[in-house]
C-alpha cells in the first residue's frame, strides 16, 4: 500500500501542533502546557485495522485565538496505516506509515522535531478504532468509556479527551469532534469520502 494522505495529520498538527507547531511561528495559548516539550502518546498504538480503505478528510483545529484547516487522506488495511497531511495551500507536511510494530515518518523541514507522529495515529485510534482494540493497549489508570455518540478517555477519573460523534455512520462516522482537555484544543473532523478498496 503506497503512502497517501490523511486527516489525523491535521489531528496532530493541532494536538502536537498545539504544543509544538505554533511555538515556532507565533502564538500558543498560555493554557497549553510545556510549549517546548515533546508530547508522548498516552498508550501503545493498537494494530492496523482492516478492511482496506481510502479515506479523505477535512480537519479543522481550534484553540484559543486561532484556527487551522487541513486536508488529509488515509489508506488503511490490516497490515499497515499510511497517511500524509497537506495544508490548505497544498503544502506537504509529512508522510507516515505504521505496520503494527514500526512507525516511519518523512517530515517537511518546516515541521518542528517536537511534532510526534505517533500522536497522530493514537488520536486516530481513539476516534475510530473498536473500543476493545484500544482498551487492550491502555496502561493502568487509563480508562476508555463510551456511550451514545461519545467516547471519553480518563486517567484515574480525570477526563483527558472527549470525542463527540456528530453523525451516526457505523464504523466510520462522517463527522466527529475531539476535545483535548489536557492541551486545550478542539478538532472537528469531516469525512469527505470513504472508499472500501477490497474486502
């Protein structure tokens, strides 16, 4: 499966982006912790997930005083995740692949080293992976709960991330919103197209 492009690129360009990208070029909300720190995923990544699909998404990241929109594409099957992220002007930010064991990323030189590719995959999995698949990866203290139209990740009862599904579309909802209560940003994810390549 060749490298393609996805939306969780945008996803982390806000999450790692909130803590990493904006400090190089301007304003970062004071509420966001440790602007120069290298964020780390909260749990080991879950395995890739079939069937083989190609998904195009628009993702808008909101944080105090700022907003960015990116267009991304994801190619996914049971062996590998492949993604790449583009700015609205078509600038390539990076390509990323993950085979369940090794994550590789090629980044634009303008993207700071503090952007952590694993975080893109981790957020993608929080939003779209089956609950059991993610829960198996969670370390002690972290808990992932779900109810009608919502998922919530907490640490010993303290909410870390909330995901609200704005449409009911089976395994891959067309519209979702992720609230990061630790880094103080909101991501709006809109699926533009969803194609099952093969069963």
